[in-house]
């Protein structure tokens, strides 16, 4: 499963958050705001992707801080490392590595960030223990998960899933649903090394000009994994069905609007 997910994001890297619709960037900025990195701190960003938490964290820690990003997708790592060089951020290091077992020394970080990553871990409890080991005593953790996705977008994914062999009209199975409520997240954190767990919810809107724009965006992140399971000879049909379902997202001004509720969770390693 880990290799398959890494492959999906590797194929998404070139267009990830590059379709003209900001989705992950504002959510990453909010995560960093709540995490409150301090000047001079050492920050680890697991599953860093294209740097939507990484770069705001680098700005916060300043020239005396250190920010390390790890990601399993080689193309994500390459693109993000190049962006760090372009920005002149010599305090940022991006390396290939597993978010479930980051290749870092124990107790070497003040703060760990995990933007929309915990639900991809094959064993979240083991991953959380690894995150606790990476932090010094008193180190902090800030995660984001999806609390609620737009019902219209959910209908679009269901329409796509209807074209996946063997799926029929079932709801698509999505890793993101694993931590849709607070309780399982609180449990996995509290049982594996963290205290002072606090959850907050923020709401975001992402606008798309039309169904083609939404389709392009859906292929630019983990959503492409579902599309890639549809037989190639049904590509036209599935795209038409997705566009029809997405009409439920149509706003009064004519845009398609994706409304998302993200949960932000902070915790401390004692």
C-alpha cells in the first residue's frame, strides 16, 4: 500500500497545487500558524509533498532554525528541494524517506508537522511512536486531517468509483476517512507518546472555473489514484459522469466551490 500511494503522488508531483486552484497551501499555512514554530527551532515535516507546511515553517524559524522535510515520492522530493534552492533557503533540507519511520536521529526536533499524512500510514500507531522518538522531551506535534469534505465532491468520487471494475455503486474506499472523527486520533496519539491533545476545526473554500478545471485538479493529488483504476476505454464516460455529479458544487456566481473542513490537532511529547 505504501509503495502504491508513493507512486500516485510521484505521478502527481508536477501538477500538485499547480492547477490554478489553491487547496493545500492555505491549509498548510494554517497548520504552521497553529504549530507556532519559534525562531531557531528544529522542525521536521513528514510527508512534506511540495512544501506547503515546509516553507511557512522555514520562514517562522528564521535563519537560525532548521527545517527537514521527508517524503516517499522521489518527484515530490526533487521538486521541493529545487524550490528551496530557488528561494535561497539553505536552512531547508528535503530528503526521500518514509513518514512512518522518518530517517532522523532520536530526540533531534522541537516540532513535528504532519499535513494530511497520518491516514496514509499502514500502521498509524507505529508511525506516531516514531514521531514521538524524533522529538525531544517537551517537543510538539501538529497534524491535519479531514473532518468533512464537500458532499458534491463526495458525489463526484462516487460517480467515478462506479466505473471501477468490481466496485459498482459503492462508496469509494478512501484512507482519509480513517480519522474523520476526533476519537480515533486522540486514542492513537494518547496511547503512543503524546499528551495535551487539542483539536481545532477550520473551514476552507476552493473555487474552480468549470468541471474541466476540477477534473484537472483531482488528478493533481491523491484523487488520481481512483481515476487510474478506471479502464482507459471508459475515460470519456467517467469524465462526463464526474462533471454531471460535480454540478452539485455549482455556486450562484457560476463557479464550482469545494467546501472543506480540516481538523488541526496539536499535542506534546512529555
